[in-house]
C-alpha cells in the first residue's frame, strides 16, 4: 500500500482507533456516535491498514493492539526516515554552509554560560573566527566544569541541565564523564536512527514486516551526583517506552533484572519461544557473539523451560518479577521439540535454523568489534546479512552508514549533528596543529576527528582516527581506523589496532585449524619483571578455537606478519631495539572473565563496552598471564 494511502487511512480513523481496539480486544461498548460518516470512513481506513498488516505478519500469533501499535510505530519511523534522508541529501550539497549553521547554532545557544562568556561566543561570526579564538581541547579542559555541573551549578558549559552525566567506555584510559542532553538524543534519533532504518529497509526489503526483534540490551545502573543528576552510560532501556516493547521479543519485567547473566538468559528464552523473529539487534556485534556462546552453553536448560512453560529456578529473580515472567510462559512441547532437533544438529548456522524468517543482524561490527562480526558470520549467523548502522560515541552521532550491503563499513558524516574538524595524521603530535574542515579533506588520507557538539564540547579531540574513503556529494565518507589510545608504541613505532589485527589474521590463517576468538596486547613496560625479556616488546594474549598449543615457529609467524605490514616495526626489529613478541595462548573463557573485570573497574554497561585491545592496566595483563595455557 502506498504511504499516502496509509496517512489518509490513519487520518480518517484516528478519532475512533482506540474505540475499535477496545471493542475488538476487550468487547467493550462502542461510543454512540460510531455509526457516523467518520466511523464508516474509519472502518474503511482500518480495512486498508489490516490488509497491509496481514501481508507483513509472520507465523506467531499476536494481539491486535500489539500489531497495531507496532504497525503505526514502524510506519511513523519510516515516514520520518524518508523525510530526514531527503534533508541529509540536501545538506550534503552545501556542506560548508550547513557546518557553519551548525556551529553558530551551538555557540549562540550557549553564549550566556560561564564557558560561553569566557570565549566570547556572542561575538564569533564564523568558523574561521571560532578556530582562531578557541583552542583545541581534550577531556582535561572540561573536567572541572563538569564537576561544577555535578554539584548543581547551572549554565556552566551548556544552557540547560543535562539529562545524565554520561560515562564513556574507557577503552583508551580511565572512563570520562560527559554531558548528555535532549539535543544530542534528538539528533541521534532523527539524523541517525531514522535515516539508518530507511537505508536498512531499502537494502533489505524483507525487514519491512511486523516481525519482532530480539534486542540484546541490559538495563544500566545509575548513581546520582550531588545535585541528583543520574551518572551512568548514555543508553536507555526499551522498557522506558511502553509502546516500544511491542517491537521486541523480551517482555518488560526482564528489563528490571539487574544481573547481565540472568537478563541474557531471559532474552534468549523469549526469543526462542518466537520462531518468527526477524532481526537480532544490539549496539555491538560482541554482545550478539556473547549471547550465542551463552546459548551454546545453556540450550538444554532453555529448551526445558519452554517445554514446561517455566522460568529456570537458577535465575536470581525478585518474586514479583518471576511471577510476571511466568505468567507469560505456557508449556510448548512442540516448539521445544523443534529446538531440541536444531541444537542437536550443531551450532553452525544455528540462527537461521532457529528463526527461519530471520533477515538481519543489526549491530556495529567495525573497529574493535570486527572480529566478533567475522566469527558470527562464519559460525552462528552464517548466511544472514549484517548491518552496522552508525558511527557514534558518548559524544554523540558522528556518521550513518547509507550502504548496508557493502562489506567495508563506511559512514557518511552527519553535517548537522556535529561541527567537524580534521587533524592530519602527520600532525597529531604537534602542539598547535592546524585543522581542516569538511570541504578541505582529501580522499585516501587519515585524520583525527575534532568535534563541536550539542552537549558542551568545543573543538574536542575525540581520539578516533578515520580514513576519508570518498565523498557523497560534498560530504566526506569515512572508515574508522583506530583509537589513538589503543596504539602499540614501545619505541615510537606506533602500530595501530587495525594494522595489528590485519597481521594477526594473516598469522592465524597459517596456524592449521585455528580460529581467532579474541585478543589483546600489552606493552612490556607495564609488566615489569614478568615480561620474559629485557628488550621492549609486545605481549600478545590470544584465545583460539581448534588448537591447544602453538609451536615457537607458529608464534614467530605473528612477528613476521607484522614486520611485513609495518616497515617501521621491521626496522626496529632488525636493529634490535624492539624484541620479538611474546605470544600467550590463554584458556577458553579468559576474555569473558577479563571483560567483567574491565566493566567493573570503569562502571561500563555491557551495552557500551568495547574490548581493550591495548591493555593500560597491569592487573588485566597479570590476570591473562595467569590464564596462559601455552
């Protein structure tokens, strides 16, 4: 059905939709004026809608109210997505002007804050003036300002009170505390979510259905600042919107469970109950991967629960939460028998067998999540396309992926989300480096992003290095390369995460039967006397499937592969100023355990956690050394 027909139908039936639903679902009495002309038209509109709904349904029986709510939500977001996509296309035709407008909007809104008066925002007329007056900043420039906000001082950096004090993931050091505002949230939804979903539906038309999504999400815990502002990760639970829950397989009570392990079990339980799941979703591919490893460990328990219509007694649940969950469970021996057969046939390609109508895995699988995406595509989720929709951070939305089917994850920078500047990779260590603007960057070169956002960061070094891989009209398209803080550097060689991972994958390919599960590195300096050599070198911790031991020759392959990929590393190795790598094979599950330690230390939510590829804390390296098996 054409969308203009849908809008007409909704306009006609909006006055009586609730009455229709009430009558059909609850058999309540109709309003006395229902048999009017409006009522007749509304029924006609409902008929159009129901025909469209029926064409999009799969397998599972759903209530009418649930289907209608999801239908309206999907159509509404679809309309917004097309509208925002047109705006984005128009913006990419005049990037310089749009960026100027975005910057001046930020400065004008915050000109009467302490920070705005300090830098005289009210008199800044353009981006050249701004860059001349305002220095490039890092987190240390904001730490004291944010402390003042946390204790209740107003109009320090931004004009309004922040929604939360958002903690970063801490992959490049200690977790930082940034501001999250209504503007940054609105930008993420309008310029990111709606546009990404529009691109998704164009690339994967089968996702335009009324199938539910399984979203692996964990309700974050928050503490309060002295002024009562929530402190925690910048994410909100789907349960915060009652209407959103109709989109997901997981029911509301599950989002009240504080344990990640127990919540994951409930995600899996209610997903397995529904054979018509259409999408698996999470912020990062790592979360999806850990979900499937848990499924492989606990499938028998899950099948038994579905057969009996119960929730496992092994879960630590509040009695009221357990009662609400079990009220949603009914014995289903037929589905349990189907699942039993699928699991007994093995876990290769298990996702498509469990959910035959599964169309997509929606999760970021670039950067530090690249290896998890590859493992999922090769094993559990074989044959299912992946879409990595956004390039975003705690600082806000940076880019959106308009090319879902391309294997390289490319992101179009969103020119109305942030004012962007670019530091050439060659000038990163300069004291006063000169920045370029969107219209100045060159294809094929690497830059560090410097952003001015809607939540009080001005000319802020994000720490991300991106490569400009092309342009959409006038707007740069980028690929994430690495985090500055996640670079190996014992003698000034500066080996990036992307460079090291490429070498590691080449080496693993030469180890018969080996499959990479996870890895991280440490510079020998943080380990002291435990390094096993006097020359500075890399300690590499690897978890593998398919092998129990590595020969010395196999371990040395990794060093050779990195020398082949990095001329600078090779020169230091030849001169002897960097010693050979020490490659440690760790026990199965070691990275799952160290992940828990990292999250606990930085107060990071599972929703936002990214594995530290270069360890900066000795405790983590010591822990993995203790897990070494070869």
